[in-house]
């Protein structure tokens, strides 16, 4: 009983030290893009699939406008390959 209590205390102390280490980190900074970064990131944290769905839809439309029917043929070939 004595050993497990000491072991748990060391584990707790190590966990506490890591928590203090993480909490002392400064917020993310991405240079001049920091304000935009801080505005966009909450949307990714709350509902990332909305952003991915909108982005993939926009990319699909853009590729279709650039390559036309050739993109449909390419996707068909890729589906058969995988």
C-alpha cells in the first residue's frame, strides 16, 4: 500500500509539472496573420466539417471550371484505380 501511494504522488507531481509547463506557453503567433488566425480558428474548433465541406465544394467547382469534362474523366479513372 505504501509503494502505490508514493508512486501515485510522483505521477501526480509529474502531471502537475507538465500542466504548469503547458500553461506557461505563450499564445500562438503567426506573424502578421495573427489577427486573422485568431478569428478563423474558433470556427475550426467548433464545427470543422462545415469549413471542410464548403472548401471542398469550392475547390470542386473551381476544378470543374478550369478543366471542364476532363475532370470527370480523371475522377472516373482514379475511382477504378483505387
